[in-house]
C-alpha cells in the first residue's frame, strides 16, 4: 500500500528564502530515490510562512530508507532553527480511480 506523508513547517519570515533554497536541494535528491513516487513542496497561499511537503512512497521501506539518506539528514539539521513549528503525518493510502 502506498505511503503518503504531509510534513508541515511554519518558517521564520527572515528564513524563508534560505529554507526554499535548502528545500530545492532535498527535493532534487529525493526525487531520484528508489520508491519515491512524488515529492513536492506546497506553499500556503494565505499564510506565506507555511509550507508542506507532500510525499508519495511505494511502501514503508522506501520511506524508511529516505529517512536514512545523507540529504535528508543534512536538510533537517540545516533548517531546524528556521522553523517556528513542525508537524508530520504519515498515511497508508490506496489510489481510487475516479
């Protein structure tokens, strides 16, 4: 069953540009990982300091491998002090054709 991740972050206003630069690095590296179906960063159009990674993975093992990659670790350590708040939700999902 596919795994979906919603990782929300509220970023300090003075850190938004740096956060987006670091996000681009981790996005490019993550999209090349085996098991990554989709990895995107969405911006809240009302609250310009809020962002959400929306991720789709083939399975839990692929997500667990992602958590162990150097680029994921580097991103986390680089942006941790840029965040005001963070929440992560992980879902098992089945695609439904409409």
